[in-house]
C-alpha cells in the first residue's frame, strides 16, 4: 500500500481496579479479569456503594464515552447498571432513560446519522486515536457487548487477537440472546438501519481527507477483520455487515474519483497538445497535480477495497452462518453496480456461481437475484457472457429441479433474462425443458416461465409457421393463376410478374401454434390419447386451464375468443361432411389432436374473459381490482357471443366426449338473461333440449357433472322460468324412467347381473345421482307407476346387494348411496321450508321417519355391521354417510314440538363401534405404510390395495367432522388427535382443523372444557406411548401435538376476551399428567425395567410445553405438592445427576419461572414445617413463610421491573380469596429495593 499502515490492536478492558490483590499480572488486564471485575462492580452498584463508583468515575467516563464523551458524566451510574444485566435488560434500560452513548443515540427513530458523524469527525480532528477508539467501542457495543477498549490496550498491538478470543470465550458462557442487528424488536430494527447509515455517512464525510490519512481506514480494517474472524457470532456478524457497508461507500467514492480522473486526464492531454501562447504553464501544472492526486486516491481506494475483500469478504462468503453469506452476496452485487470497472470481472463474478451450489436455499436464491439485477444493466450484461456460459447449466438445473420453489422461480427469471439478451445461449433441449414448466402444478413456476414460453412461441414456432403458411398461400395463388392462363385461348405472350403477396390470417396461425405447442407439452407430461369416449382425464384439462391462465397476459390472441370460435366452427377434416361448416385451407387445418386441445383452450379463454375481462391489464391498474360493473359487462358481452356460436360448436363436436365435456360447461358461465333481452327464447329452449339430449345419452361421469351443473344454472334463471317449467320435468321423468326400465323384471335381491345389466343399471343410476345433486327429484322417485315399488325402494334394493361385495357393482352402489343421502336431505329441506306442513301435510313426518330408519339401517350395516362384507371403498363411503345422517337428524331443525320425535342422536354403542373402526383403519394404514417403506415394490404386487391415502383422509375427515358437530363424543377424539405428525400429508390438516374448531369449547363452560382437556391429555399419552423409545427425537411428534394445543389456547385468548380456566389446565393437564407419568414409572420400577422407566419419564418434557399456560402462583404450588405426594406414594426418589431425571428437573425449572416473574419461589422445607401445624392448611400465606431470597438471581431486572415484582408479591400475598398452598416465598430483597 502506498501509505504505511498503522497497526492498531488492543485488548478489551473494563474499569481498572487499583487493588493489587485483584490484579494478577503486570500486563494490561485480560478479558476474564475484566469480566469478573464487571460482576463485582455490578454487585457494588446494586448495594449503592457510591464511594467506589465515584472513585472509578474518571475511568468510567473514558470507557463509556464511545461517540459522545460529553454525556459520560451524566451516565456513569446508569451505564454501570447496564453492564450488570443481560441483553434483554439492556433494552429495558434504554427505554427507561439510560445514559446516551453512540449506540443509544442511533437507537432512536428520529436520530440522523449525519449529525452524529459530524460531531465525531470534529473529535477526530482533535484527537484521532481517542476518536477511533470510541468508534471501535461503538462497534463492540453494537454487537451486544458492554465492554470497551481502554487507551492502554489500544496502544498495545500484541493483545488484540488474544483479548477478543478471551472475550468471546467468556461471552459464550452467558445465556443465548438476540444481539441487536438480528433482534426483532422495533428499537433494534431502527438501530441496525441507523448503524449502517452512520458508517455510510462517516465515509461520505471523510472522503476528501480523513480516509487517506493512514489511520482511519487502516484501523477500521484491522479491527473489523479481527472481529469478523471471531467464533462469537454477534461479533462476526456485526463487524461483517459494517465492513461490507464501508466497502459500498468506498465503491461510490472510487467510481466518482475514476470519473474525475478521466476528465482531468483528458483536460491534461488537451492542454499538453497546445502550443505557443495558447499553452498555459500554470494551468498545466495544476492539472498535472490534480491528475497525480486523483491517481494516488484511486490507487489507495483500490487497495482499500482489495484489503477489505481479501481479509473479510473472501472468508465471510464461506461463513458457517447462512445469514452472513447472504449479506456478502447481496453487497457484492451492490459493489458491481457502484464500481463496475473494478468488480465486474470474472474473479469476482465467480462468487455468484459458487453460491449457486450453496446448501441453503436463501443463499442460492440471493445469488440468482443478484445476477438478475446485473443482467438488467445494459453496461454490465455484455460482460457476463463468459460467466453465463460457465454457470448456465447449473442455473437451468436449479430452474428445473431445485427443492426450494423460490429458488426455482428466481432461476427461471434468470433464464428469461439470459434468453432476452442472447437467444442462442440456451440449447434447444434446455429451452424445451423450461417450456415444459408451463404445465407444472405450481402456479409460481408457471407464472415465472410465462415470458420465456411467449418468447419461444413467437420466435421459434410462430415465425416458422407464418413463413410456411405464407409460402403455401402464395403457391396456391400462383397455381390458380397458371391454371387460368393455360386455359386461355390467347397466344399472346405475357410479361412475367413477381409472386403476389397474399393476405394471411395470422390470428388463426397463432391459434394453431398455441394448440400444437400445448398438445405436445401435455403428451410429454403424460403419454396417451387426449380424448376418450368413456372417461375424461381431468388432469389434462387442468393443465390446459392452467396454461391458458398463465399465458393470458402474455399472448393477446388468447383474448380474441370471437376469432377462436370462428376458427373452431370451420371444417378441419380432410374430407368434408354435410353440416360440418365452412372448410379452411390446408395451411390452416388443425389436426385432430390440435383441435381437441384448442376446444379446451377456448373453454378456458371464455372462463378467463368472464372472470378477468378481455382488456389487457396495464401496469398502473394491476394493483386495483376490476370494477364489478365492467366485469359484469364483459360477462354479458361473452354471453351474447355464445348465444350465437355455442349451438354451432355443440352440433359440430357432438361426437367427441372430451370436446362436449368442455362445451357443456359454458352455459353455466353465461348470463342467461341475455336470451330474453335478445328475444331469443326459442334459441334458449333449443339449447336446453340439446343439453338434455346430451345428458340422457352421456356415460362419462365428468360429462354428466358438467351437464348437470349447466342445467342447474339454467333452472335457477327466473326470467326463463316458463321455459324451464315446461322442459325440465320431462328430464326428471325420463331419468327416473331409465332407472325403472333398467331394473324392470329383475329380482334385485338375488339376481346375478350380466355385464349388460350392470352397465345399464350403473349408467342410469349415475345419471340419477348427478341429477339429484342439481335439482329435487324426490317426488318422481316416490311415484310407483306400473311397478310394485317406487324408485326409492329400487335404489335401496340395489344398496342391499353391496353387502356381498361385488366388484363390478361398485359404481352402482356408490350412486345408490349418494341418491339416498340426497333424498333425505331434500326431504328435510321440505320440512324447513314448509314449517306448517301445508304442502306435504302432517302425514309426511311419519313417512320421513320410516324412510330415515330404513335408510340408516342399511348404511349402519354396511359401515360397521359384523355380517356385511362390502368392498373397502363402499364401507368407507357408507361410514361417512351414516355419520352425516346422524348429524342431519340431530340438528336444531327438529327442536320444535311437531318434529321433536324425528330428532335422533347417535347411540353410545354405535359411537364406540365407529371409534373402533377408525382405530383399526388407522392401524391398518400404518402397517401398510411401514411395509411400503421396507419394500417399495410391495404395493405393486397388490391388485387392489386395502387402503389409499385418499381413503384414510376421507375416513378421518368424516370422523373429525362428527366430533366437531357433537355426533361423536369428545372422549373418542384422541383416536384421531394422537396421530398428529404420524401421517403428515393424510391426517395433519384434518387434526389441525379439528383442534381449531374445538378450541371454542375451552371457554364455553367448565364441564365441556373439562372433557376437552381430558381428551387432550389422553391423546398426548396415546401419541407418547406410540412413539417413545431410546431415540433422542422419539418425542418430537408428541411435542408437536402439545405445541398445537398450546398455540390453540393462546390464539383463543387473543381472539376473545374470555380466558381459559387456569384451574383446568393445572388439574387436567399437569396434575393428571404427573399422576400418569409417576405411576407408570413406579410400575416399571417394580418390574425391574429401568429402560422403560427412563422412557416414561420423558413425558415431563411434554408437560413442560404447557408451563406457559400457568398464570397463578397457587397452581404452581399445587403442582409441587402433587409431585411430592406422588413421589412419596409411588416410592420414587429423584436422584440428582441421573440422566433419566433430567427432563423432570427441566420441568420444575420451567414452572418455577412463573413464580420468578412474580418475585416468588417455592420452598418445600417451609411447607414441611407448616404441615406439622394443623391450622396451617386453613390460613393464608403469611409473613412467617415469607423468606428473604437475597441469593435469588434477579440481576436481570430493571429498577422499575423490581417495583412491579414487589407489587405482584404483595398482591399475591394479600388479595387471594381462598387458602393458599404451603411452601410459597416472596423475594423480599426485591420488596426492600422497591420501598
């Protein structure tokens, strides 16, 4: 370096002590000595030893005066108090008016760093070493350490590293705390911002002279390098971000100096070229001096940056803490933006590439975002070519396969930027793999890849297709012209002309390209034919809809649904058929696969146009929701267009199941009121008849569902009620008639159905099922016509066949169950709407009761009947419907006198059987999962697995819903609750929802809350016994369940003004949990099973989670007394030092924290002495059992907090309404200080 560095290293020192007995050596005090003296000084300050404080006030002023020596006199006593407490107490001190120092000044939200820096610079000009020492002390304080560097230590360069090492060793022994720059408190957030602003302003104000004087930058670099290499994270993190900020400020100055040097160099060269009188020697000399000065400054700045980079960034970019690595990557990008001529180089860019392979996702993501920011700067992006070539494979790999979704999104965005600047940088295979993400499941991935897909479609697919179509059209015109010329009789030679340019429909070409593109992507995603005559692949339909939603804002052609409908209405077949529409030229013709996909795209575009409108959303309006009126107008406009084109499309594509599946959904999206407005009621009736015709002939579940949805929407249109009332009853009669015809002449109880019988009955039942969902068909089902039984009886007879378990009749049985459930729901709906029984009469109630019992008996037999052997899927579905029927008939609909006899509660024996069934299914699923984990090929050998994840989820949802609705007693809830964390994907969402719903019962009444807490504890015990073993993490799942309960209690108290009963928490969780744990431990001890005894004692770890819910001192005392009684009764002895009792001690310390916050503690010896006095049990806690607790560690409390503790202790002792447990003490030391 041009200037010789002045090495400044020092040891950390606190207040010097003249007592020779304290000093152990002649060298300056080391950190451990000072740390001990700090404790001694804190004790002296607590005892109000003012004389000693005054004797050391001079040195106190020197140490505390970090940036503002003028305030040190007023703050010496307060700062000494600061040093005797931990970090959390320091925050309280600052809030309550502790002394102002550099750190305190920057903690205020209204403090400007510029003013503090201005004052410091003034001091620096007076005494450089003192000001720099204060600056180093400021850095140390900002890391959460209350020690300071003395003048003697600052002058000794041999002890700096040793002192910092000893300091961090001592600080590491203290309890863990959040240091200021990572603290979430509002005050420390302000401190971090002001801290960085301070050093930025410092370098800015010192840019002309001070940073070049050989003291400021060199000393900062030396100390920050030493601190950034510490193992103590607060030092390392704080010093690192300060050093990075200093480098950012130096980059700004260096770029400015570079520009000034360039201007001065040009001026000097210009002046040198002058000759004769025009040459000014004085100006030339000044320019030469300025150029030399600027060159020296730039050289010094570059050396500063190099030293900081090599000594700090190089090491911290590989720091063990990811948060520090992220800071390094982020600031490296900033340096490249501020000083590109120096840092935009491969030797610095490679750090981004290395960060791409970081194990932590946030670091990978930040490195990608940094490169994206650089790519958006035109002057920098051209210098990134070699870097991009080197690391593009890794970027693409992250975009395709990274486990973190945010990293994938950022990697895709980087690929988009690279492609925008240089299209050929990605290989065709890489581009293909990236465009495949347009059909991915994640919306974020699809949205991020949309610009890339648009670019690929426009540059690679559309451009080539446009050229091909243009050539074909031109060739067609030329051929036509030649034919006409050859047929002419004129022999006069014609002058040759150039090929005419033919108008081309580019919109159609774009539609064809989009359809071809998506068809290929979908086929790559899942091999197979897109269309199917029997069943529709919903997954492919979802991919089409997601792709359209992704590209909606990118491709304007997708919003032109009028042109798309016109294109689809044309005849694309090779051979034209009658009524197929106007044929298109060969160059526009769609293949069958492309046409199928384009119909799906058209349906998705109609949905998007109605929901979002067809106008392109501008940047300014993205943040605002579209006005409801404009969206309604867009819906009306789309509906008017569909009135004209939908019948044509349905007629043209009537033979294709997939296309009709898409088109039959469109009427449900329309505003059907446009038909009367356009006076096209007849066209509406034709559309309704068309849908009915499609419905009566459909065999696909998905097609029937869409038809039923559109029919339901049409039936609810009041303006067209006259047409609906004329047409829809015929639909009901014809569907019900199909069921009668399929069952006619068959003994449904004993007949063996042929394949044709099963097909006809299943199809007719499927149509009846979907129709029952969208409209009321109960009256039609109750009509008998020419048969002995009505359709309801026929459906019940089909359901009876399910007990045998015919696999081929599975769909038929599922439809029958759905129809009977809907039948009961519709009947109950009649009762709710016809309160006085005017329509059906009073006789409807006995008939409904008879039907209910008849249907419920069938479902109960299928669900839990011992004699039935239905298919597993049938039993699962019947189980859910059975519980729903009990819920329906236990609702308040039947509370009045006329309907009371219809109210039905689930019997206890049925509840018990349901609980046993759920428990058996969960255990069965557990065994199946275990087998699959042992051998992944086991499930492949099973033709029909007993259970799937969807099955177990549906079962537990049905059971949990029954518990929430009081159909199943809360005492059976532990069967499901105890599975939390065991099968995360299948059961955890259900259990969370159940706990969220049940938490309201905790404040309803004590009886209900008592039952719920018992269920909570029972589920914890069951979960604990399932998982606990010798593993250290065996209690994790039970701990998660306990935390879920604790969070629900906490959130309930926040949301409502009611408070959960502290007595129940104490008795039902803590006391009962202790009884269980110690009784089991005693049982295992008697059996000689010490291992099991050690396992069961881990339950205290679970109970510790609920210590936060304890709020009363008497509850803690009751827990202590209960522990003592149980230990005595079970003849157990707590042995200190034995590992198995560690969790017990942790539990005791956790509940005792409640007492410490109140200035109390539990003393078992006092309780024993009071137990000898009979009246002690019946008297309140008095002063005789209040003991001085000077030894209690309350040094972390502030003066004001001590007052609060004293007041709490007084209230605890004097305002209790009932007798208190023995053994409670008050910290009278705190009370004395309060007085």
